């Protein structure tokens, strides 16, 4: 029988938590992230985005004015609600995020991806902390309003540190945006990798700033994205879901 020291056990637990984070940030996760462009499809159609530089500016603004000021600070609050075993606070911040989505398309995406994330978690085998379904039921109301809530719930349950959760979520968001741009602008694969390389350098500072955002200033400021999303709802020819 292989007997591990306490230090080795802790290292294995940390590694497993990181692997679980990779799983929920993977493009293979069946929650439909790849089917949404968050308004980018209309921005390309109307000529706002034509080049890699245009795309970089678009994603850079969304990183700074939405992810930093809304999604990541709410993730922090969802994490704290779970740590305090407070389904009420968890639901409050999940609902806050849903209410902050500015168009029916963005709200529909949030709810559809939330349901898909919930279904994935519900079908997973039990883990070493017991039946995951019991915990899902306790937080079900909040989990069905926001896929961000599902991400935070799963990562927290599996022992992923808060800063790693924020980094994983940011990377996943950025990768989805770049992949959409590769199809739409269009960009070559190499240009897409260059965008990922350049924009990911901003993520550490964005995470640090997100941890200083107070409740009374939570909120996104991305009017161009909101306009593009609302017009995408009636765009005649689309690759991406509305």
C-alpha cells in the first residue's frame, strides 16, 4: 500500500483542484459558450470590427469595463456567500448579475448557460465531500440565474483558490471572445493567439482591481456592446445564437 505524507496529500489535493478548474474552463464543457458572440457578430456586420486591432480594442474595453467592474467582483461575492454557507446572499448576487445584463439576448445567454452548467454538475459522480446534488439543491435558485454562479459553486466545492477561480474565469471569457473573432472578423489562428497573448497580460491587474470594487459601484459600462447585442437579436443572417 502506498502511504503518502501530509505534504504529498496536500500537493495532490491542490493539483486535483487545478485539474478541476481546467475542466470547467475548457471549451469542451457543454454549456454552449461557443454559440454566443455577445454582440460581436453585429459589430463585424456593421463594420465596427474589421481588423485585429479593432478586435483588440473591443475585447480590451470589455475586459476593463465589464469583467473588472462586474463579473469578477460578483464572483468574489458569490465565493464569500458559499464560504459563509449563505444561499440567500448567493442568490442575491447571481440575480444582481442577471439584472445587470443590458439586453434580452445577454439575459437569455446567462440563463441558458446557467441551466446547462447546472445540468453538467448534476450529472457528475459524487466526490469525496459527499453527494453534490444535495448542495446543488440548496443553491439551485442562484445557480439557475447565472453561469458565473455555477462556475464559482463548482470551483469552490473542489477547493480552487479564489484568485485561481478569477484567473480561470477571465481566461475562459477571453478565449471565447477571441475564438468568436477568429470566425467573424475573420482572424487567422496565429492572429488569434497573438490577441490572447497580449490581452491575457492584463488579467493579473484586472483581478487585483476587481478585489477593490465596492458594492455601490458594481456595474458594467459597455454601451457599444449593448447596442450590438440588441441589434444582433434581429440580425438577418447569423452564425451565433440569439
